[in-house]
């Protein structure tokens, strides 16, 4: 189970990374985004476990995935509240179109 506090902090870091691109006064938004994303490691949003006995590595990105799903769900709910007659599939289509723009 994912620690709710780590998930909450991870969502904030993702929003911070996005806000670096929303700041028109920032001459290098990539640097701001990288700085925000470095924080993901600090808060254990993604961790790598190494087992010496089996020489295997396990990546745990559960907090990052949970935070991403929370933000997407929030965006979908907000969009559906704006237009209650909009089918959910149309909201997903809109999100896919935005994703394809990047």
C-alpha cells in the first residue's frame, strides 16, 4: 500500500514540474522541471530495491503512479463538472489529444 503522504507530495512535485512551463518569465523551463522532478527521488516517489542474494533489482513506482492517477481523476471530474452532459469517453479523448500535443 502506498503511503498517502508520499503520494500527496508526489502529486505536488508533478504540479511543480508542470508549473515550470507555465511561468512565462522563466527563461529555462526545462531546468525548473528537472529540479522539481529531482524531488521525486528525495520523497521516495520511485525507489529501486537491490537484492544481493538474487542479484535482482525491483523498481517501485507506486507513489508516482498513484499520484498521476489522482491528478488525472481530478482533471476528469473537473471537466465533467463543467459539462455534465459530456460523455466520459469524450473527456478521455480530450486528454489523449492534449497528450499528443506534447
